[in-house]
C-alpha cells in the first residue's frame, strides 16, 4: 500500500504532508520526485542507496505510514446524547420568514436547488417559549445562556422579538445571558437601536461593501431605493447616539468574486467610521446556487495580495497598524497558519473527518414551525436536516447520522489527505439535492483549500526562519512548523 501523504511545493522547497502524523516534512528534490512516482506506482524501485537511507530514517521516526481509517465513526458519537441533554451552547430562533430584501445570492430567492422561498410565516410566541424552555432544561452545564435571532429579517417582528427577550431573561434569571441578532440593517431605527443597546445585544449587520458592490446584489423587495444608503444612515446614527451598541456591531460582508477585490475597500475612505467596526469577509457560497458566480482575475489578485500583506504584518516584517482595517479580516485566519499543525501519533483505524460540528450543541436552531436544525445555514426543507422539534424533543438517530455524515462518501474520505482538516459538514451535502455527484465538487474544494493552506503555512515559515533561496538546497528540521 502507498504511504498516506500529500506532496506540495513552495517557490523555495519541496514538502510532503504526513496524514497520520499531521505534519509537514521538507525534503530534497530527489526524494520528492521519488515520492511522486511512489504515489503513482507503489512498486517503483528506489533509485539509489541515499534515497533508501532517507526513507528508512523517516519510517523509523514514524513517517510514511500506510495506515488508513477503516471505519468512519465520530469520536463524540457516544457523548452526543449527553451534550444535547445538558450542554447546548446557543439557541437560534428563526423569528420569521419575512424579509424586505431580495438578495441575489440568498438561498430564499429561488436561486437555490433546495427550493426554499421567501414566505410569510412567523413563529408563534407559544413555540418561541417552548424552545426557550427546552434550551433552558438542556443547557444546565453551559456557563452562558445565548439567544440568537435569525430570519428572514427578525426586526420586522420587533414586538414579538422583545417578548422573546423578556421571556428569555425570565427563564434564565440568575444565569449569565448573551443576546445576538443577524439583521440586514435597514430596520435599525433609533427606537430599535436604543432597545438593542439596553439589552447589550451583539449585532451582525449584512452589508456588502460600498454602494456599487452592495446594491448590485442586495435590493429591496418592493423598491428601487438604495439599500446601502439606508443602512449607512442607520449605522452612522448609531455611531453618534449609541456608543455602546456601536462597539458591539460587526459586519458580514459577502464578496462577489466577479468584482475587483479592491472595490470593497473604497468604503473605508468614503466612510471612515467603518474602520472601527469588525468586518468579516466571506466569498459568495454558490455551491447550492443554480446561477453560479464567475471569479475574476482582478478579485483573485487583490484578495491574494491583501492576504500576503497580512502575513508580513503578523510576522513583523511590515507595520500596517495605521490601516489594520485593510487586513483585519485575514489576521484571525493567520493564527492557524502561524501556529502550524499539531503533531499527532496516528489516525488509528476508527476516526472521522474534521468537518462536522456536534449537531444541536453548538448552534441549535428552531424554525418558525418549532423544528430543530443543527444550525441556521442548512435548508429546513430537507428532512434529514431536522433533528427533532419542541414538541417531542430530539431525534437522536438523525443527529447521529449528521455527526457521521462522512459515511455517505466513506470510500473517498478514507483515502483523502485532507481527512483531518476537512471542512465538509451537512450543509455541503445539500448540493446532492441538485445532483448527487456535486458532493465530490465540494470535496475537491475542501482538498484544494487545505492544499493551499499547507503551502501558505510553509511560505510563512520560510519567511520567518530565513529559508535558503535555493529550492531543496538543504533538509529542513524533521518537524517543520509543528
């Protein structure tokens, strides 16, 4: 059997990632190309004694193992029921299906193969209370009780929203409480802002950059007015009148990769107060969208350039403190790159890919009908996503199936070099509703992302350690950035 490794190279050096060890090893050119041939044909002959000696040394140190997982079984499988009975971290209430916007990439705009559409349903206060009671009884070991509101646009049901907050405070009296809301920002009037501030809400506002980029995809349902203009007006007023709430604001900026990446940064020049708001940038996820998004070269170059600047800043090679807002989105991701991989002993024979969270524990969502879902991102129309309801409790068999969703593609998973670092969860499997074969596209994307991460990890390490310029000119330490 072939060794369970993945080969990659940087402009300076050659490496292999050892899946069992979860570690990168720098090798010389000759060994690298022998390993390349070995992965094609396990019977290929070792070219010389020097390579044979290096292979022997690596194997003695535990590298180049042929071990693969034989059974997909998540290590938390046996603990799932305990987590869901005592340690739920967050309750997300889908307050309403109603929304005053029609965003082109939204899963509810009939551009989603799952068939979700905007509706007029709103959760009843009785179901909301039942969900809060359910959460209270099953979060006894959780230090903080966290309530998150989702939609549609939850602020369209502001009075119901306040009733839910009041009941949550009553139900969790004496316990530390936290409130969050995801909103499109159009309903953040002074009255709403004052209330959110009084309850110490953390507010995530959806705004996709400056006016030209935002209004391209984010539009009112029944008006040609600018969404951007209204949201900026509301946020500017909060900055002046609600200092505490402003400090609790963050923005989710969905990037359209068909546009130049640099276009998004003009918002910081036109409205400097955005420099003081935490901004999370995510590229449009079109995995389930019928109308795919084409990525431009201008976007790729700009995105890559700013990421590289963030690496240099994190390494202390340049100082961007005065314009940290231009790279702040990447700084958090850099932690994983800079810290490197955690050395492991082996995969063992029983294991599971790293993608799935513990369904229901991390972000339990209740929809307008009282059904439970592992998070707010999954489609409510796909039956296997529903893990119970407020009336009958959890369906543990369905939660277990989601936790071990890798069994649906188990043969590919067992031989995948990204096994430990997989990003595939139940959300990614929605694409099978359109075409069962599309899951492999998601797998390829996950593998590609991990491959790029490995390269970035070693480039950063080479910059940090002053690696020699000649590719493969020396053997690096056996533990590179681990």
